[in-house]
C-alpha cells in the first residue's frame, strides 16, 4: 500500500476563506438589525404614552377614583382649556407637559374622539357644559364656541408618532381618549 501525503491546495484555501467571509458578512448584517429596537428612542415613547393615557383615564380626569374610565365633565372641560372646574381635579395647572409629565424633547397631543350621532365616523369632539347632561358632546363640525376636546402640539405633518387609546365614558357616551407622542 502506498502512502500519499496531501497538503492544502489553493482551491481548499479559497473555499475556506470564501465561507469565512460569507459568514462574517452575515453576522455584520444580522446583528445591527437585532439591536436596532434597543438603540432607537421609540421604546420610551411607548411607555410614556401608555402612562399618560392611564393617568388621565384612571385618575386625573375622573370624578370618583372608584370608577376609572368614567370621566368628569368638569375636569375634562377644564383640562382641555375650558372654564375652571368646580370640583377637585387630579392635575395642577401649567403647561401640558407639567400636567401629564413627558420629556423635554417630546411633543404630545391629547384629544377625545368619538361619534355622537351613532355613525361609524370617529370625529374630534367638543364639550358644552351649558347643555343638559347626555347632550353635552358635539362632533367637531358642530362646535360653536364650545370647548374643543384637544390640547397639545399640532399633529399635522408628523411622520412618526406613538398612540395610546383608552375607551372612556364622558357625558354617558362611550368615547376614545387618544394620546399621541412624538
């Protein structure tokens, strides 16, 4: 039996280096994609928008702490820029940032939206405390001098935002409290 000794050929070396380079390139392409959600600033916006939505719907705008998600008309109207409320509201005056607590480099828009005529169209709502209970909410197109239930920065032209929604009751109607943060 003859014994053959074989060394590494040029073809073996080329195949080995090619496989190594392909695997290394795959690692460099894959790892940044897995770390991207942790590097960008969207995570803190999600936490903040949910905290603000919960704070407003469960504490700040409710008349009775034992009934979260049932908003007080007086506190809600005052929060959105109406006359001073007669009751005790769970927020202090000042800017929107001071009332709900979001970061210095963030912008927020808080609104109450819904359908007062029973249609599927969800619109910006207004509140008129001079009307009888059950008819104080009006759609955005019917607002005449009432308190528009929106406060904060203008959302028009914003490409990316984080939204938190809560289903709440206001003036015996089911509406949406919408918090947007960018």
